C-alpha cells in the first residue's frame, strides 16, 4: 500500500493495525497536510457486519465536531471498499500512558474533564460510544485527549437491534485478557452492568465506562478484572471494586466519590449526564488549585479592638485577593491548558478564523506567552488597511458565516492582525455603498492585485480597500 495514491491521498507509511482496521499515514496532495487512512482488514472486507460497523464509525464520528473527538474528514472508496480519512494523531493511547501505574492527580483531572466534555457533546447528539476504554482514548503530545473508534457507537433509542446472534461482533478484553464471542457489545472490563446483561443502553452506560477508566488512571488497574470474561462479568454485576485509597494512598480523596458514583450498579444512582459529571470534576480541579492558598486565623487578633479592626481589614483584603487569584488563575489555566491546544488543533484543521478568535481571547490572560505568540503567527498575519475616503469600518466574517457573525475590527486607515484562510471582508461608510470582498486561501499578493484592479464608474460613490505594500 505504501506509495499508492487513493483519491488525493498518497500513502507514506503504516501506523498500526487491529481487529477492526488497518491505519496508514498519508499526505493530502490538495491541502499539503498529513492525515490517517483507516481500512478494513483484508479478511473482513467482505463481511457485511464488519462493513456496517466500519461505516457506522464514520457516520457517528463525522456527526461530531469536538476538540476531544478524533475528526473524520471524509470517506473515500478504494477497490469498492470505504476508507475513512481522519485526523492524524501523534502521541500515545491512554492505555500505554497508564501501563500499570497511576497517573499524577492533576493529569487525571485534566484528562477526565476533557473526556467528560467530549461525552457531553456526543450524548447531546444522541450518540452512545459503547466502548469507552483506555485504548480508545488517545493523548497527543500536547496532552490533549481524543476519543477514537466509534465502531460500536449508535443512536440512542433510534437504532433497532439489527445484530443477530450469529453475526454479533466479538466481545474483546484488553490484550492480556481472554477474547471470546458473546451476545453483548463492548470491551468486557469496562462494560456497565446493563451492557453486560445485554439491556437497552443510554448515556449512563458510557458514564459507567468513563468511571472505570478514571479508576484505572488512579490505580493503574481496571476496577473489575479477572482471568476470564465470566469472572469479570460477575465482578461487574455483583462486587465492588477495591477502594482506590488502598491501591494508591496518594490519589485525590475528593475525586474518589465522583468515581464511586460513576460506578454504581444501578444506573439511577449514577450521574445522569456527562454535564453533571464534568461540573463535579471542575469543582475538584478548582479546589486543588486553591489548596496552597494561606489560611488566616483571627484568634491572636482578638486581644484588643485595634487588632480586631486590623484583622478584619486583613481578612477582607485576603478574601478579595483569594477571589481575584481564583478567578485569574482559572482564566490563565484555561488559556494555557485548554485554549492553546484548541488553537493548535484548529490550525491543523485549517480553521484559521476560529483559531484567531480563540487566540485573541487567550491573549487577554497570557499576553506574553511564547507558545501563544508562536501560534498566533501560524494562524494570522499583520495587514495595513486604507480606504478612499478614509474612515470606513472594516468587518470580518468566515466564508460560511451568518450575518450575525460579522465582527468589526478597525476603522481605516489601520494596521491590524487578521486570520489566514478564506474570509470575507466588509467596508462600510455612511453615504457610500457597502463593499464586500473574499480573501483567497493562499497568497496575500493576489488579494492586493485584485483589489487594486477593482474599478467603479465615477457617477457611483467610489471607495477602495488597499493592502499597503
């Protein structure tokens, strides 16, 4: 396969293979980027059920647009077989990151919040993943979590149970566990009780599997394990996992009740939504970020009135400082831990105007951050705008943006940083017609030349937008 061109993708190497796919790295000859191509294994190419699952993965993932879900670009055909073109991820799976050892507490929280946010997005589209496990979670070099492999995903309450007992997919454990056929769908060690029983599922099943994954991040081992699928099923249905504190005394005590609630046998006792789960995780993260703040005790200050007054003043000042510090640290943390990876992902996807808008928000909190300044340079450029006559309002919008999305950026003449890519510009000045123009995808010189060549009859109001050379 290496060296072949499929559609406009030239295969450059094999990335890996598994039971449900072979993945290659390829160069997009149109856009000059690198992507991943996923094929069905040769021995499954003519299996109708495998083909259905493969196409379902593409449909489910392509319906979702979230930074923590692997992006599906398109589906192409090769020798009458579908090929999924997806985002190329560089890093490692969560399974490899854990490798039998607990992760640092802050890393656990960061990954958990990202995953909860991704599940919230999927569930809002009525899509269940049904196979949340460490090997289906990818961590990029920037520590951005990505949920992959939607091959078992389905629409909640909308898809009929079309898989017959003779054609159901294999129930697979992790590599060190037994692989065995059966009547349930998913990976045994991370199944919810209702999934193990083959019952109808809703979003709370994914949240149980999520809890199992977070438990493993805290302890280095899954909450329900065993040598056979039967033993694991029995543990999931009837036994409680070993308390996290016994396996890892350094684990966050405030995180353990969240995991315990996620792993309740009865779905009514679990979190009812990923949004509710994410809110509790963010609360724990905020508490962790403020634990180092100094405590103030007024006992010694109560000895006399002057000391009391001074103590109250100090207490008020400290409260104000803590409030400001929590707010500021939260925004700075958001900019560094969330905004920067999102900006870089948007840049890789060619969504320059979205990356530029997010970079402007982040710059308010980390203006001198070198990584942010580098990213800003990747997604934007500095332009000079002049108009004849001057004083025109310049607005910007994405190519497919709605009328409500126009954003005013300056009044001519002005010099300002603007996003790369195909964007629409609008010039408005009282008494003059409105001018709109589209920036080409590549080459500012084309923009300059075209705008200089624009002409209007003298009997109409004239105006011109020039890019200063």
